[in-house]
């Protein structure tokens, strides 16, 4: 907010910020204090790390977080490759039916993933990939949003740069790697951050596909841990939730400036 921000808008922004921070602050308080101080909010309450120790002793959160990290990294890497190639083809090559194919790609933006869940489950089952990280990742390897954003960005690249690279003897893939990809870096950063947050927090599809500790991502593992069968200890549950969300919170705090600037520079013109 700047000095020119109207007072009413400033108050509204601070209220929204307070609403966003409230559950995080409560989880932090509950995680680092004994259970008897859960709702007392006594500033002299003793601090403890016991809630984190009990959480990690009761469930393999280390394994859950490793599964999630592998899943997120693999999906984003595959999306970068597939979306880059598709966007480059749609942006610079003209072939019969290209407009229709691109329209079909955009149709995916209007289809909620939950609508395709039954068919995706049947497909993953036929491939023998149930209860595996590959089975969780397959429906998300392609992204219409990624293709759209990169296509629009590639179309803004001056053709003179591509022609200069071709004159120097560069082939199509070299032109893509040396010219287009570097100029689209802000889009890659913005898109990668959004996708990392989405897939780290994805819950419903991994819940359907996975059934064992070795393949559960952190969202499913946290839900199993917090179920009634495990008993409801809000201090321990808060510690587990805070620990599993910490990578995203820390990443956002460290890269928030790059995050905002990437979105500002990645605008569609």
C-alpha cells in the first residue's frame, strides 16, 4: 500500500490480512505451547517442542513430505517441457487445424478435474499405476493454462530474434531454448509458483489414488493423522499442519518480491 491509498481501502486491506493471518497465528500458538494453554493465550505460557515431536512420532510426516516434494517437482518439470513444446508450436508454426487444436486445448480450462475423476481412475487402474506417485501425477502432466500463458508470451517475441538465430545456424529446438525460453522466464517463475502451491495442497485425487504410507502426499497423510481414529489433540494437529505447510510459507516469504514481479511482468497483452 502507498501513501495515496484511500483510508477505507487501507482498512479493508488490513482486515483481510488479519483474517488471513488469524488461523496461522492460532496454529503457531497451539503448536509451540502445551495443550492446556490452547485457548488461554497467556503471554507467560511456557514454550515447548513436544507437540512437533509427538506429531512426527505418531505419523511418518518426513515420508509424506518427501512424496509431495517428488510429486510436485516431477509434475512441474513435465509441465514445463510439454507446455513449452506445445506453446511454441501454436505460437510460431502454422499447420492445418492448428486453430481448432488450440481451441480444444482451451476447453480443458472449462472442465473441472473432479468431473474426470472416475475416468482418470479407470485409466490409471488399467495402467497398473494405482497407489503410486506416477498415478497421482499422470492427470496433471499437461496443462492448458501453461500452454495458453506460454503461447501468448511466445507470440510477443520479435520474429527478428528468431530469424537472427536461424541465420546463425540454430535449429528449431535451439531457437526455442536460446531465444524463447529466456525471454519467458517471468512466466515460468509465476506459473511454477502457482503450480507448486496447487499440487502441494492437492487433496482429493491423491486421496482416491493412494492407499499406503509410501505413496501418500502430505495432505492425505495429515487428513489420516487428524482423523477421529487418531484422537483429536489440537495442539499436535496444529504442530503437524504447521510443519507440513512450512515449506510453502517459507518459500512465499523468501520469494514474495519475485512472485509479485513475475506476475506483473507476465501480463497478457
